[in-house]
C-alpha cells in the first residue's frame, strides 16, 4: 500500500539525535511500525544524516550505527526470548533496533536501560506498543530520563489529505499560514465515514468497486482489537458482549459520559462498563475531554465527554453505512464534533505535543464545545454543523468572563465555505482548517 507521510516523522528523527530510546504508543493499525520502517529506509539511504521536512540534520559522531534491525514481539518465539532471557535477546538483536509491540515483554526494559547506561548512543532503540497508559507508565519508570514518549493515532485530516500543517490555533497568523482543505458537507462527511486508520483507508480505496470492503475492513479491525488487545488486558471477555458494549459507547460519542446508560444498553453492570472503558482508552480507541474547572464556575458539570479517535469506527459500530447516511442521520452533530475534536488532538500529538483541551457545560444550559488553553489565554470554540454561523452561537463564551483567566480569540468551527469574522476576536472557521 502507498505510504502516507506522518507529521510525527520529524519529531522522531530529531529526538533520535537526543535520546537513546524513542517509544511510540498508539492503537493497533495506526501505522507506528509502518512509519518507523520507512524511517529505517531513510536512515540506510542517508548515511551522513537524517532528512527532516526542511533540511538534513547531521548525525552526531557517536550516533547509532546502521543498519537498524526490526524485531516484532508478535513473533511468539522472539517474545518468549525477550521475556525469559532479555540479556540473550539483546546479544542476538543488537542495537540500533526497532522493537514492535514492546508491551508483550516489559521484562526487556531494565536490560534496555542497562545497555543505554553502558553505551550512551542516541537513537539506539525505537520502541512501539499498543497499550497506551500501561506502556507509558512502565516505560517512564524503567527508562526515566532516557526515553522520549510519543503518541501516534490514526491519520489526522491533514495527513489523510497529504498536506503539512502546524497544530490548529485560533489566531490570524495560523489562518494566514494554512491552505484549508475543501470544507463542503459531502466531502467532510465522506472523510468522517471513511475513517482514518491506515490499513482501513487503503482497503476502502481498494473496495470502491462496491464489494463492501469498508465494512469488511472494520469488521476485521474490531475482531482483531477484541481478540488480541482487549483479551490481553481484560482476560476472558465474551467478544459478543464486548462488541455490544463498543456499539453502546460509540452511540454516545461526543456526549457527557454516562456509564449507566452504556452499561444498561450493553447488558452489563456499571463496574464492568467502567473497566471496559478503561481498556478502550488504554488501547487508543477512545479518549476523554475533561471539563474546564474554576472555582467561579460552581454549576459546571464535572463528568468528562467521550470521543473516539476514528470516526469511521463509530460509523461502522452504529451502522451508518454510507457518507450520505452519516450526514443526514441522527448522529450527524456528534460525528462532526468528534471529527473536529479528534482531528485537533491528533494534530498536536503528531507534532510531539500534548494539547490542553477542555469543554464546558453547566446546569443552566450554557455549553462550550471546546476550550483551548495555550498557557497564556483560553480560546473558546463552538463546533456546529452549519453553513451559516452567527454570533449568537458564541453567547456561552461569556461564562468564561467570570474566571480570572485571560480570554483570547474564539471561533465557530463549522461547514462555512470561507474564513470569516462574527465579531472582533470571533472567527467563523471552515472545518478544512483542522
């Protein structure tokens, strides 16, 4: 399949000049190993330096020798060696090394640290794993100070379109620097429905002859997700019940988390539902947007909102079988909001940055879809399926004036065709700027 450039590539190459180990965590099928294997080819082709987006960065004199080897711990024999005899593993598979699915052999990490302490060679280890929270915690403890931690998720909208782009900001400088993607409703909802997993996108392109490859691709993905990652973390889980649970969670994307409603629809108890939500978050299927908190906002709702990284997976689980059905169906607003929020999150993570993002909703009905905190100002954003945004859509922004925070420019991200202004410091932003 044709390789799609990832924005995280540059961060990996630059951090490999500084850190002995790089760990990239993300959901299965997001393209972690595919990206790193491509960078391995770049290393081999550029013996005198690494190629970044803008220039070649010289390799330090003590940088890791080439060629780099790839070892996948999906291979049971190699996994057994890594777990039972880590020292022998590193004698046979000498750095520089790419190790895929490192979560299967955490016993290897102390030996990686020992190698690093003895050799101090930048870029010695590239590691990938599919269990985000557990893997990040373990790696931080075992390799503290020696590893750069990164996340790679399914394609961001900009990556899917093949264009370079800085993470989204609400300011004129950003808007002036970006060439927006087409923002017509039909095109946006085709992107929403298609999803963003590398393999699933490729299968969808291959299946445009009408043989239902989109559905087959997501069926295979959910089966693999449950059969491998879910059972790794949750033990003997009934796959039918877990799929029913995933469908119940998908139907409530972009909504305030209601564990009881998900549990009732899935036919499980709330304790089980909480545990299964933790599994989905750990394997990079879902994430939460937490409420913005301030002591002056006493009536604010405290529960987080639930989102999926892949809107195509939502459409598959909730049976929206075409872009047209997704665009006109009852979940239209939820799908669009999830597409925008997840697109912004992935845009930051794929540049090696963790964004500070929140939402606001209170018992009086005031709601702000997204609040971006750039450490200097809060930027309130409404997300609306509308081609004609108006200023009254931003009326809830006034609640932030009760806080002591500096309030910066705000926006309505929508399906308008052109960038515009609703008032001083308030923009109407086409979805194609994400």
